C-alpha cells in the first residue's frame, strides 16, 4: 500500500469498511527517550512491541485482502484479452489455456512476513507499507525475464494442485509444470516437464536465480532490504510513503549497484521526457575495468517513465493511450494502482485493467536452501479493475534488448502517446541531453515536475500516490 504523504511515519490503505475499525500502519518505534539506566530494557520492550505489532499488521492484511483471492475475476469470452502485446481469445480453449499459463508465469511479489530485520528498525515485514516497492519489483522482474529467458516460458496452472490462491502459502513438495510454448501457444515438446526435470537445466536455474534476486534477504540485490537502503539516499526509510516516481529511481540505483546485470541498464525519464542522447550514452557506457576498445555496441535497457494522467482522478482522455501502450510487446507493465493501493497492471480487457496485487501477506521463503519452493511467487488468477478507478500517478515500463529494438520502441511508443490527451502527449522523446545535472536526477522528495509551456497550476494530490505539478 501507499502511505499518506502528510504523515512521514505512517501510512493508510485506501478506505474500506474494514479500515473504519483498524489501521494497519501503527508501528511502534524501536527507540525511545528513556533515561540511561533504563535505556536497554526500554529499547528491548519497544522492539518486542514493534515486532508484535508487525505480526498483527501481517495478520490483518492477510484477513483484509485474503478474501479477494478467493473470488475469481470473470473474464469475458466475447472480447479478447490483451497482455504484454499479445491478444488472447478466451472462447478458444487453446488460447484460453495459453493466456492463463502466460499469466501464471509472471513473478508475483507480495507482502512477506518473518524476513530478517530491516536495518535501523524493528520491522520484519513490509505488510502495510511496501506495496509500491513490490509492484516495482514485479515490473523489474518482467524486464529481467525478457532479458534473460527465452520468449514463451510459461508456468502452467495445474488446477488440482491448488484449490485457490489462498493455498499458495502452504508450500508443497510437489513441483509445478513448466513448458515452452511457441507463438501459437502449442507445446513444442508435446509434453510437460516438471521444474525438477527440465531438459534445459540452465533455464530452470535462471528462473530460480531471478526469483532469488527479489528475495526478502539482505543479500538479494533487488530484495526489500536493498530497496529500502537505496531509498534512504532519496530521503525515504522503511515504513515511509513511496510514490511511483521514487520507486523508479530506487530501481535504477539497485540496477546500477548490481554486478549481476552488466549488460542491462535502467533509464528514468525526466519531466515526462526521454532524452535520446542520454539513452545512447547510457547504453554505450564502458564496462567497469574493461579497456575502451572493449566498449559494447549497445546494452539492453529498461525505460521507466513516471507520469501523471490527470488531477485527483484519471483523465478519461488517457485511457485510449494506456490501452495502446499495453498492446505493445515492448511494454513491461505499469506500476500504480488505485489511490493509496498500489497494483501492477499487465493488460486489459474492454474497460478493465488486469493486474497482480501485492497486498497478500505470505511467509518469507528461505532462498538460501537448495531447491527452495517457488510456488508462492506465482499467481494463477488475474484480477481486474475499471480504468476509471486507476490512480493518475503511475510509472510505465518498457524494455529494449538492443539498439534496433530501442529504435523500434521509440517509433511505436511515440505513435501510441501522440494520440493521448487532447493537446499534450503523455510523455515525449526528445533529441539531445537533459539539462538536469546527474546529481539532481535522483529526486530527494516526492515531487515530480511536468513542465509544458506556461499554464502551470498546482493540483491537490493528497488522495493520490504521488505529487506532481501539472498543466
């Protein structure tokens, strides 16, 4: 979930009947103003109180959001479903199965409880405050899967193994099937292979490695511990409010610090503008410790574009543009959600967005063990939400594997956004460099500026997930 920007150490979910009876963000601090003689005992008592309250928060979120995972979203069979540039006609049994397998293959990163204590506080769960970090992880994970794994890898739904998504935390010893499908959704090998007996062990190893990178462990390069640490340089800490723009810069910092991805970079757009020369320099950057003669021609890139699509509510004029972007294969999704409730949007059907919800709190998986279970990192049932409920503050992600892919991305994305919102496009590509110095590219607060000509006005975004200056 996203926290109230008017309260630096508290947060609140979008209001529901359950919220009237209990807030899920009342964490006790780990320090106190006790006198020296009682300082140790007071600190211990406060830490125990904080841990107890964290456990209560986790239980509350499981109850609060768990019911929704028992409800299935009814998708129409008369209209195609669009997900990551592919269209599925659910009335066709083969395409229906292909869609559900493709959806189940997506990494589902949710609230977790019982992970090692975060540095500088007593929190061992992100339940109640970390949903935007989780949706950011899911978007990044989608980019990594495209970067590292063959297209078409799916994680088929085996209905008899799980009664519903609420069974996912009950880690089972059985492995779920994995298959490689061609563009028509047909199993090339003609048979399903378990995770433990894949012909391509390298593929299984890569899948498990990507999962481990997002684990809830201090050593995981893109796990909650590292993301919180990078957030500190942006003025944020565990339990603070995070917006889509801040999370984009946190992901950029995490990618820059990682030694696991030498051929992948992340670019965050400034003022809703992607500067072409800045992208070229970033993609041609020399690898550390390698001679100039070994400069790579072009690195893969994830583009993150923070935008605001209206004032307090989504401007309906942008809906067509959002649909066009989600129809592109280069789009890796949108992190945003509804007000104070972050979701990861992966596609749409008619006037409904399809999404993964991080608000279900699961036990932490110990990724240090061999063959750690991966079932809880996949969700078999998509959820849907009306476009009209979408929060206008969001970050859109794109992936390009090489220079030709980037040029293609630029053309198709530019065409899609050129039809957005009456007068001004959602964002633009511009020649040249950003005028902003490198040090100021990382925001120190939750304000992003969208500067277009002169008619600037301030809008009230107190009920939204980020603060912007808009036209």
